[in-house]
């Protein structure tokens, strides 16, 4: 598992945004953003694809059709003019920034070496904290997916999630006095716990 990201750094005051691009054009867009000096992040996962004559492992975007880019909202026009960029995710014509902690959580998961894959968006379940391994300190909701324990990190704005395999012994429930309600921040790390 890995991610591709730029070495370009943007001045303080910039935020992360989700940039919607044409499907299968994610890597092309990151090359163009890099050439223009923009800071970007493209988390990837490895999967097996079958062709008529062979099976090959390929790197695919965890959030198909999206690239994360860091810029100030007032400087969005050059990004919108980048070929294959469709829009910047937001409300109407106003881009909605992504929480820095969410980008940091996705980076941490991708760099952890655990099996990572896209996952249907989940928003319900018991909130937990990971207390062991390289993901120690992450909070979210846990799902038992296909008889595996997985940490689900969700991007609320995109209605997309990623799953990472974890050891259930590392999970500690976070007790809250009220039932979980969806986060009101534009984007948040989340996941869900289902018991067998």
C-alpha cells in the first residue's frame, strides 16, 4: 500500500479539498497539478486485475474519481482549469475544506502496511479507539467485514470509505453518554462496529 503525493508545499492558510476528476484520470491530474506547483495527495491500494491472458497487480486510487489538493479557496481557478478536473467538492460553487486530521488519518493508514481497500460508506456503530500497532491513537468505528476486523475511515462529504485490516485486540470502546449522530464537520474520520 502506498500513496502518491507531491513534494510541493503550499503556504500556511491553505486547506485540503477533494477535487473530482474524470474516472481513471487521477494519476494524470496529479502529474498536471505537480507540474503547476500544487500540493496534492492520492492514496492508492493494490488489487489484482484479470486480463484475457494474465492476472496482474495494479495500483488503484482508494477514492476513485477524486484527488486531494491543498490550496486556498481564493486560488482555486487554476485547479479548475486543469484538464480532466470536473469540480472541487463543496456546496454549490463554494469549496468545502477537508479536516486536516482526516487527511493525516488516511496517510497513516496507507503507510501502516495493513491491507487497505475501498469500502462502502458507513456512518453508524460504536465508536472505538485503536490502542496498539502502527494505527495506535486513531478513533473511528469498527466493522466486521467478511469475517475480518476492519477499521473504516469515512469521508462524509464524498460518501466514501476505506477499510484497513486490524487486530481486534487493539480496539477499546469509547463510551459516550448519547447515541452517535453524524458529525457536523464537513469531513470526519469514522467507521462502524458490527458484532458477529
